[in-house]
C-alpha cells in the first residue's frame, strides 16, 4: 500500500511549469489518476489553532476553512494567499460549506449559531439560530441550494430556507424517549431524503418534503453491549460535577452519498466506514483501516473514490466499488478533521488540527 509523506518544503505557489490549479481540463478517470501518484502542492498557513473544516468553492477558485480560532478564512487556490478572515463566531467553527451555486458560504459552530456569508464581500448575510439550540456540529445544503439543515448537540434536526432565513421544519424521530443527539446530517443528492447520525452511532432516514417524517431507523455503527456504563447516557460520560469527559464510542463522525444517490456512506468514532444502499438503508459493507475516529468523508465527483480523514493523522483513499484501500496519505502532524475534492476531482484539500490546510494533486 502506498504511503505518502509530505515534503519538508512548504510550497507557496505552483512551480513555473505547472498548469494553473484552476484550469478547466478534460474529464479523466479519477481512480487511475489518484492511484498513479500523489504529491502535496501547497500548505495554507494562517489559522492560529486547529482547523475543523475545509470546503471547495463550486468554481474551484477558492477554499474556505474554519476552526477553533473562530475565524472563517477564504484562500486563493492559485497563489495560496489568504483573501479574507471572517469574524463573527464566538466559539469553535465546526463546519463550513458553500451553497451549490457558490453565492453563500455557511459556517456553524459551538456558539450555537449558523452564519451565512457573502463569500465575495465577506459580509454576514444571515444569522440562523433557535433559542434552545446547543452546539452545531454539522450542516448540509440541499442540492438545489434552497435549504440548509443543521445537526448538533440536540435531538432534532432543523431546516431553514436559505434566502429568507425562515425556519421550515424540525425533524424529530418517532421514539419520544430517544433523547440522543443527532450530531451529523446530510441531504441525499436528489434532495428527497435527509440522513441524521447520532452520538450513539444510529442512523435515521427522513423524508424532507412534504412531511419531514422519519422513514427508517438503522442501528448503523451502534452495538448493544450489556456492560455499558450507565453514566454514558447522552453523548458523553458525565462526571460528578457535570463536566464532559469523553464522547461515546460509536459517535457518527461523517455522512456522505455517492453522486448518483445509490449509496450512503458513514463513518464513526469506532474507526470504521459503512456502506448502505438507498433508500432502503440495507447495510452492504464495512471498511476498516483507520486506527482512530474518522471525522470526515469525501467522494470524488465521478463517484469512484472515497477519501476518509481521521484523528490518526492520516487520510485514506478507497476504491468505492471494491471497498479496497489503495492509498494512505501522510503529511499532517495532527488529527485530520476535514477533507474536500475540487469540483473536477483533480485536487484534494485537507484540514488538520496542526493548524494547516494542505492541497494535494494526483498524477496524469
């Protein structure tokens, strides 16, 4: 299995004989492209603390990142320059996401809010929150860009209309006694369904419109172990003073779909990745390779490659069809918390607790 070590030199701009990073090139077989080789193109430095999330703009020209320094930062991919630092959050920013048309940049964090920004001007266009919200750990735009869903340290999932900031619906499970947090969420590519993942590793499938109804519950990564400590009731072991100590073992770290919507892919603190068919959510396969919590998943635009990012300081590339791991990417010196493909699939951005964002390229 290939092991890729980051070069010691921090490259701040492409070499003279390299094509521009944003050039529109003809489609290629991305699986062969990434199997052939990989190298680090750039390291983006500017965050003063760990980086939780990175997102590629739909036009492929910029990257956005957010982390525990409470800033959303926008980067020019071509030059590696920091274009903007957006201030507004008062706690860790857990996720950043561009709307499909690139007109909005959303950021969500532990300060219980979601901010919508104009990525061109850096201005806040909307502030989304509800009175009884807690930390927001996951956001997802609907494929048409009209809706935004959030999950976090609440048992519900909320959906807003992006243009007006109107709260459209609250998705709640049918089991009124289930108080576990829905910590991760993603819209399906057709926009019909939304999947939520909980702090104990279970998955819920909702029909978005018109009903907002829970359609299926799947145990997902959760396993029933009779010797579980009774104090592990909701999300964390809680000590006598009410302090949080440790997240639960099967906490869902990431949810994504293949572009055709036929496959749901999830990852967990149990260091496994699981495949489920859609929309029946039949479990198909479990992938193992990481040694620690998997925090983020990204699927290539052609649906052939899965990239997983983990607290074990590595990213792994998987052939989605066979389930085989074909590459381990080493370069970060801390947990890797975010990963994103460029719109053409030729570049990969990664965000780490080592305070950097790295850009990777395959080989033609």
